C-alpha cells in the first residue's frame, strides 16, 4: 500500500477506511509487547474473559459482528 496522508485517508471510501483500520489493528499483533495496558484495562479484559468462560454462547464471533457492521453502512 502506498503512503497515505490524513487527507488521502479521508478520501478513501468508508469500506476502504474500515479495511485500513483493520489492517493497522492486525499489524499490532506482530508486536504485542509494544502495546501496554493500564491496570484498569487488564482488570476489564480479565472480567470479560471470565464472562466469556461462564457463557461462551452469549457473544458473537468477530466475523459475524464485522458483517453486521458492514451491512449498516
């Protein structure tokens, strides 16, 4: 992908900007130690993980959520 300025990013279509945001987010997985969490964030993540373990059928898989979001656009 070519280098995009802020104005260039804003010229992208909404689906292209969503894809760019997803690509950026996914790239963070390559350097997980570079992303630090506050203690409050760690507590919240632990709470959500525990909630998931107690009722794993309650939520929706990311792919389904992404489809619903894109359908609203």
